[in-house]
């Protein structure tokens, strides 16, 4: 939420009556002081600058305090600053000032009421979406658990496929868990998510007897949720491939870097392993994991670059719009 919008929202929701009326009196006093200060400059404008003080009181404190500021302004303006004139002329000036202020206060009051209603609806919607995300996360975790259980009862060649499917479901479930705990569901803190993903993958590797670690070098980055899901699934596939192919002896390191480069986000996953075969083309790969990577990259408009890491292993970089 932008700073200005957040300030206006806090103002609209402020409901401390005692402080509000105290501020109304203070604003009337400020108007009185300014009127004395500028009296020689604008001597004929009796209620300057009481009008802006009344508006501030109505905007910051509400209708009741705004009316109090108006009444105090009328009293001090009449007592100190109305020039000698027939009673009907003086009454006309006061009525004009009062009506102008009342109209403005009513409009401000209506705006505050609308903002309060919108905030209540927004809070209800946020709670509903959080509940949905919790339920989706729970459902996905159940599916993942069922896939893992099923993998224990099938031949070895099928186990790996079921375990990879379970890992993909877990990737989406973790993202829904983060969304459920976040105030902003349209965006996701991608650096936090990557760290959570790496922790989970490291636990999975340890359980499988692999001594593979995962290092992250990532800027503080927020991305749209849809793009974050696709990027997370791609990173999950790349980490899975590292565990399967990069280190035949079952020990090594996976490195993820995530940097902003102008208006683009560059996510790079590399290893120190055996590297990719000569002439490897992801678009022609028959493996399911690489086909998933290629398909997801196309959906989010990502450029995929394949090369060698600084340590001789494989390195795959994804470049996508940052916003």
C-alpha cells in the first residue's frame, strides 16, 4: 500500500473521540492565531483562515469535531474580526461561511463512511482468501502425502516419477501457505519463498541419503503471484535435476542467485557437477522435467540461457520482467 493511501486510511478509521475533539479545539486555536498573524494582509476576510481549519478538523477527526471547530471559528471570528456593519450584513457573512463549511463537512463525512465500509469489505475479502489459501494448501499437502505413500507400493522406475510429482505439489502448497500468511495476496516475496523451497529440498535430499547443500544469493524481490508460482516450479525442477544428474556420488552444492537487472529479474541455478551433455537443447529434450521448464518459461515470457557455471557444472538462467 502506498504511503499516502495508508495515511488517508488511518485518518478515515481514527475513532478516538476525546483526542478528536481536543484536536478540533486546537485547530480552531490555530485558525485564530493565523488570523491575527495575517490580519493586516487580509483585513476584510473575517474568517480567513478558519475555513481550512474546519476542513482539516472534518477530515482528520470526523463530523462532530468538524462542527465544533466551525462553531468556535464563528464565535471568535464574530467577536474579533467582523468589521462594523449592519446586523444583516454581518449575519449574511456568518451564514455564508457556515453553509460553506457544513457542505464541505458533510462531503468529508460521507467519504469517511465510504472508506470505512470499503475497508470492512476488504478485510472480509482478505480473510476469505486467506481461508481459501489455507484449504488449498491443506488439500495439496494431502495429495502430496498420497503420492508419497503410493510411491512406496510401486516398482522402482515408477517411484521416482511419483516422488517428483509429490515435490511439484509441495512447491505449490508452500506458496499457498505463504499467501495465507500474507496481507498482500497478489504479490509474493520471492526471496523468502526461495529460501523456504531450498530448506525443504535440503531436507528431502538428506532423507534420501544425498549430501547436497543449497545456497541462495537473492535480492529482496517481490513478484506477481502467478509469475512466482511458475518460477518456483521451474526452480524446483532445476534443483531436482541437480540432485539426479549433477552429482553421481551424491554430494555437492546447488547455487541459486536472484538479481534485478533494470526492469528484469534474473534467476540463475547452477551447480559444480558434471555439466550438461554437449549440444544440449532444452527445447528438444524428451525428459518431463525439462519440458515442464520450457513450457512454464514460455507462459511467463522468460528467456532461458544454458551455459557452464564458474566451477565447470551446469548453469541455467531465467530472465523475466520484474513487475
